[in-house]
């Protein structure tokens, strides 16, 4: 769980997803030099998901989840984490064109929201909850 959360937060910070392969440049003989820099190939992520309003009072709309779904009757997992990484909300949602989410009333401040499909693809964004 910790690695997934860290990867989600990194995705939000740089708005790119990175694959798990690390490569070293090879010389003409095919050997690796320890002084060569590592490279991580970025994978561009483009999703038509939007969250509004943001900031909000704990009730917001998510639009575009059907594009994120890979299967017809797939349930998506929606998680909300506080800034320390503690999960404060989880709900399974259907990939509808538009849906409303209501969070518990006691949540205030900045949170990270993560939506994950059955293939492990993740969408992450920041939520600001006002009083």
C-alpha cells in the first residue's frame, strides 16, 4: 500500500506516470558503466476526468469516469487520503459519465484522492475541503 500511495503522489506532483523499468546506457560492447546516469521513461497519461467544484464543502462531482473504465460492469475504487497518507474514505463507484460524491462532514483541509480501475491504472488529484 505504501508504494502505491507514493507512486500516486508522485504522479500528482509531476503529472506523469513512470514505468517500473530502469535502464542504463550501454557502451558498444554491451556492458554497463556504473558512472552512467539512470533513465526512467515517462509515460504520458491523458484522462478526461474532472472534479468540480474544488475547493468544495465535501460534496463534489466527478465527470468522465467511463473513459477510465476498462470493462463494461467494472467497479472503480475511490480513495481519499490525508496528507500523512492515512486513508480516510473509500467507496466503490460505477464508471458513470457524471456522479456526485459526499465525504464525511468532519473532513476539512487538503486531501489526496485516488481512483483505481481493475487493471491497476490510477488517477490522482488533490481535494481542498472547506467548512
